[in-house]
């Protein structure tokens, strides 16, 4: 479960107190670093990183006691192997995995994949030069990044099954209700991305259960995957099946990709017959789209970061007529509302 790459990521968190900094120092993507940590935590059955209180940025990441023990144990075994094989003698490891220079982006957006975020970032760059990184690892990972102090902004679209409310209920679940604000974003059309002309007449999720059509799915933790699974759960209940039985009867259910564009590309290239996603991705590939629902795509930020110039600029442009206008032109199916740019949730005191 723990190899040299995972150990380097753990050591980076130990050194830098940041998964963002670790990814930069190792020359890997944040998504790769996050998925390695998440996969290892799930395999071990316990968290291996957690939020670190305090610091210049108001927090950061640190290893849990179990994570530290796992790293120490691995390094001891590694040193024995290195010494036994006479690679580096008794002084230590043969080399360091970390790059000598570490340059972090000025602005970090982590969370769900959306064309609207890219439109907003493009407008920001017209008024100010800055470096940024937009990491698409899903809504859940975006909230975790805010909790760890890794992100300036997280884009989220998670629907609570009990309250039927988007995003706000999840702030408490990620221990963010005391420190985060939620800014209203925009509405998105979610539905089935299908081949041009929809030759197989795939119109509902129900049509995928027990059928021959091949699905291309999104990764666990993404808001889109959560929404698809909710719709699939409804189908399972109507048919008197368990969710596991229904999902097992969908061809390709376990085939996952990270972004909407990857879903649309798989359908356009004939690698899948359908995928659940947003209209802009289908439009870009000039293929079909069947709308199934509207959703809220919002933005979560640590309250202390609202004073940062680039965060201020982000919120200002989100509220602007320019953004609303460009969203209509460049991202069909995405629409601003009367509340776009307004604070929907403030921390509880």
C-alpha cells in the first residue's frame, strides 16, 4: 500500500505543511498527490493527513499520528535496503525526490470541473497578471482542500438527499461551518451526454440499467457522480433492486474519468454510448445532450481569505455583467441568477 512515491508525498506534507507545495516540489499534479493520499487513507482505513491550525495562511496540512508512523516505518525499511544493497552507504538515501526550487501559484482553485470557472479565470487574467492552478478533483476534495488551507476557492455542486439543498449542508460535514463562506455561483444543466443524433435513443438513466449501452462514469467524490448515483438509486428503488444490483447492471459503471470533457470525448470517439455531465462539454464535441436536471454550482472560501486581492477580484468578476455575458456565449447551459456573487452562508459564531 505504501511505496516510494507515496512516502515522498507524506514526507513533503511533513516538510512543507502543504499538499500544494508537496506536489510542486515533487513535480507532480495536485490531483495525483491528492488521489494518492486519498487512496492510501481508504486502504488503511484511517486518515493520514489532517488540518494544521495556525500558520501564515491560516492553516495547512500535517500528517496524522498514523501517517507519521507509516512514513517512519517505511523510511526505516528503505534505509535497511539501501544499506544492504550498498547504494548510499550508511549516511542516508541515494537522492532526494524534491526539486531544489519551489514556486507556488498566486491563486489556487480546487474542486469540481466546470467550464464556467475557466471563463471566470480568463476574465481575471485580463485585468491582472498572476499565476494560478485550477485542479479538478471533485467537489468533496475541494471542500477538503479548504479545510486543509490548500485552496483559495473551491467550486462545489453537492446535493443533500435529505434537504434537497445544494452545498450548504456539506459545510458542516467537512467542519467548515465555523470558518467558510459560500458564495452563490450559477445554475448548470446536468444530463446525459450522448452520440450525435442520439442513435440509441438514450433518454434516461433508467435506460442504462440492464441495457447494452456503455456508460463512461465520473470519479467518486465528484458532484456529478453523486448526482448520477442519486438518479440511479431512484431507478433501483422503482425496480425493487439494491443500488449495488442496479450499478452492476450498468455497463461501464466502473470506468471513470476526471472531467466533463473526458466524458464527452469518450462518447464522441465511440468509446462509450453515454455519460452524465454538462452541456458545454457536449457542445464542444458537437454531440448530443439530454437535460435531466438543474443544479447549483457555488464557491466556498475560507472567510479569512476574503481580504486577499485575487479572492476579491474573483468575487467581483463573478458578480459582473461581463461574466454573465461571456457565460452565455462560451458555456451553454450555464446561467447566472439574481443571487450570483452574493454570500449565501457565513460562519457561525
